[in-house]
C-alpha cells in the first residue's frame, strides 16, 4: 500500500489505484449536497426535493460535460470511436457540465411546478463549486490549475454570499447569469495564460459561457416574472367574523363554565390559535374533538347574516385581481363546506381553489394547507403570496417559503382597544413581509418586482 505514488494517485494497493480526482469529486458531492439541503429547506421544500433535484442536475452535468468534451476533441475520438464511451479517461468539459446542470434544473422544475430561475440561482453556483473542488484532484499534476481553482472559489463566495442575497431591483436568474459570466471569463484567462492546458476548444467554451450569461441578462430584463398565486385566509381576512366567533364561544362558556370566565385574554386567544386548542385550554374536562364538532353544528344552525360582514373593499379588490389574471385561492381552518357556504352567501366566485381544514393533515402554523392549494393549482409555492390575520397564518406562509402578508384591519383605527393591540403584537412577532390594514393596499405591493417568496428571491 503506497500513498501518492504519483501526482494523479492518492493510494495504490497492488494494481488497484484510487485517483485523487475521484476523492475530490466525492468530497465535492458531499459539500454541494449539504449546501443544497440547507437552501432547499429555506425555500420551504422537503428533503426529497433536494435529493431529486441533485440527481437531475448530476445527470445533466455528467452527460453534457462528456458530450461537449467529445465534440471538442472529435477528430481524436473518430480515430477510435469506442473511446467515446470510455468515461474513465477523465475527459469532461466544465462549461458543458454547467449547461447540463441548467438543463437538468429546467427539466425537474418544469415537472414539479417550481420556478426555474429561482432554482437555477441555487444550482448554477453550486455546480461551479463542485467543478472547483473536483479540479483540486488534478492540481497536484498541474500546479498552474491552482490559479483557476482560487479564482473560481473566490467567485463562488462573492456570488453565493453577496449576489445571491436579496437587494432592491434584483431579479430571479441574475445569480445564475453571473455564475456563467464569471465561469466563462476565468476559463478564458485560463486558456490565455495556459493555466489549464487540457482541451483544444477552451476559448470557444469560455465564449459560449459568456454568451449564455449575456442572453440570460437580456431575457431577465425583458421578460417579467409570472403573476404570483394569491391565497387568503377567510375569517379575519376577507370576512369580519369576530362578533360571530365571540358569540359562539360565549354560548360554550354559558353551557360548560361561566360567561364571566370568558376574559379579554381568552377572547384574544380564540383568534390566534386553532379551535381545538382553545377548547382544550378553556374546558379541560371536556372532549375537545366533540366540542369542536358541536361548535360547527351550533354555528351552522344560524345564518349570522347580521353578525358577519366583508371587510371594506374586499369584493372590489378580488374582482380586480381576478380580472387581471391572478390565480386566487382560500386556505382556511374552516371546513371546506363552511368556506363554500360563506363564499356563496357573499357571492364571491373569484377563487380557483378553496382548501378547508378537512383537506390537509396538519393545521397552521404548518404549511400543509398552502402547499396543497398550490399543488391543486399546479403552481409552485415559490411564486405565492399568503394573506392572513393571525400569527399562525404568517408562520405557515414562512414555513412554505411564501411571501407573507399580515392583515390587521384596525391598523389606523383610533378606536382599537387593548385586545386589538395585543393581536397586532402577535402578528408583528411573526415577522411578515408586510402588514396591511386594507386589502386595497395589496395593489401597491403587487407593483414590486422581487420574487414572491419570504426571502424575496
């Protein structure tokens, strides 16, 4: 057993050799996958999405890097064509790999209703990092390659930790375009100064990378993002049901406790926590599931037409959004049947999807309802706005990676009481992207040009 028997081998055991580039490639895979998992989690996606996206990108990168290498050295390979399939000869083109990653990203995001631009802003710089780390395995045999490795690593740090961050005016896809531009320019320098002597077509590949970047910049600034999906909570956001809810809970306190026990603090809690959580806390000796069923039955036995109203400008705003081509939906803690009933009563027929609590497994603040609504709409939650009036609404939107808007109708109301101020504090503590006091304010927010996610990316 011999370590480093030559510049290309890490370990030799008899006739078996472990090349340095293989170890570097394995290390690159691990590092990049960790980055991808962390970033995907921030975007509100499950771990399986990171795994599948990585595999698609790896397949695309492998196939196209080999294809571009063979095409660039075709005259040599035509002398003995079986060598085209000899993938162990180390012949892979880095620019082709980067393009392959971009295509792999497109295929996966297209099939899973994700934003290609946003995903590519993540996969392109990570592909450059993988190429850079893998090249370390060749640097022992070609020391001048260290210049390329150092410059590309510096480029990755700048792109990932600075350009990839949100800033005013930033557009989705700019991170990916910058990656192609940097990679192309460094490849050009490597060819001119002979830092990487492999290949005969490096100038062409460097130029191709720069051209891809320039075309990307032009496309980004001439093609606006698709309109976001806009999802609403129902109670407390579109319709003012506070009086009805308080009267219903008052009935339960009269029946199972004492109306005097329905304090201001408890009145506040009924609007910021799930129904069964409230029953479990207020009436611990009772079965919360049965009380929730009784609550729905009691509420459904009256019309409440004098106690429930739409908030100002609700119908007008929904109509305008619908006419402008936005996909609209409801994600509520109510049962779907109850949601549909109220929407019919108010004659609101603008929604493409209505998702009640009976359609998803985990209630807010888990993102299940929002994710299910996007799935039914065949839209990605990486281009979605969710508007709600409670802390759990905002936390659910953030968990899904959506742009979160808090609705607080008494923001500019001088009659707001202590209960209202406490609710505003709860809403602010969840840190939504914006808080509005009237749905008409949504029109100004929609004029902004950032990505419709919590990070605005």
